[in-house]
C-alpha cells in the first residue's frame, strides 16, 4: 500500500508522518520524509517561490525514484508527484520555467498518480509557522493552496481531506487505512 501526504507548506504533513512512524498500526510501513529539504541541502537548491528549472527537475524526478525504490512495498510518503506538479505549475505561471518542464511534470504526474493508493490532503486550517526553511510568504502559500484545489478538481484526484487537530487527522487516517479495500 502506498500512502502519501500532499498539500501546501505548513499544513501538518511532516507532523502526521512522524506520528505515524511511532504508531504500532504502521510498523510494517517504510517512511519517506519530505524530499525537497534534503535536495535543497544536497544540491544547494533554491526552493518554494525561489525555485527554478533545476529545482523542479530534481524534485520531480525524485518522485519517480521513490516510485521505483518502494514499488510493491508498504510506504508512507511525506509528499508525492501531485506536490511536484503544483510547485511546477507555480514556477511556470511565474515564467521561471519553460513549457517543456511543465509538460514533462504533467506527463510524469499522469504516469505516477494512479500508483498511490491513499492521498491524504492536509487542509490549510493551521497557521503558517516559520521553521527556518519553509516559505512564510502568505501570498505564496495562498497561491499554492489555490493551485492544489484547482488541480484536485481538474484532474479529478480522489484525496482524503484531513482537517482539525492532529488527533482528529489521525482518526481519519486510521479509519481510511483500516477500511481500505473493504
């Protein structure tokens, strides 16, 4: 089973992934932390609204590698190819990347999205918090949220919306995972 979180920055994805890692129900799962920050450090990349074509190429291809690295395994991803698509859309709309990069990302998105069994969309109902790395630009966050909503609707992506407290979100996750395939 492949479970992935998705959503704008500072919406609780990493918090929930960390909580799942310590939960006995998920002991058989492999966990993949958020990739963008590690890529930022490894390659000295600009991310978020400062990203560029190379940021998107490396990030989007990381989703492809995650697919092959965890194929046939139970895994929980902090982010997925939907996130890659959204941030690429943003960069394209801002004219920071060429159409070819957007087209490649959309192609890869269409190839990979169907391989995710459960997509957990973290609603932006929690405050934007500065962790020293993520963008705290409210306008950027609002744009990303709108792009998520548009893409979910346009591509008819079946997401499970998580909102409220961490405990409320975990109850929803338990319910979805426990009843998956029934």
